């Protein structure tokens, strides 16, 4: 029996929406494997402690990320990592502000005696 294909997961739909231009998509199809290869070479480097393998690993990782960031620059969209960090920082800042406001309100209700 043939089944209809499943709809892509929301995370995949979001990724595809942020990489809609063909140039950006193509740059990501090159940059992502380079980045992954750089990460996968780290255990090889750790196993044999070879400086050339370490340099290759770092070059692949950084080069892959730069290719992906170039795709985002051309498309004018924000990389997912930066969007995630901004979201986390914003939540943390809001939480701190709420605590500070609550603490300030509590201090105003119960002021400490001077002296």
C-alpha cells in the first residue's frame, strides 16, 4: 500500500523558509558538510595528535561556517545560531528585569530603617 508523504517537521519548514533563495541554499549545501567534516575530524586529531589534521579540522569547520554565513549575508536573513542566542539573551534579560522590578517594589513597600 502506498502512503502519502508526511509533511516536513516544523523545524525543517522553518529552515527552508530561512534559506529560500537558491544561492543561499546552495551555499548551505556546501557549508554544512564542510562544518560537519571539521567536527568529525576532531576525534581523529585527538587519537593521533597530528597538527596537520587539527589544522584541517579547524579550517573545514570555520570555512564551512563562513560559507553558510555568506549565504545568510546574501539572503539578508539572520543565521539560526544568532537568532537562538538573541532569543535566549532576551529571555534572560526579561527575567532579570522582572526580578529587579519585583525587588524594587518590595523595597518600596518595606523600606529599611536608616542607620
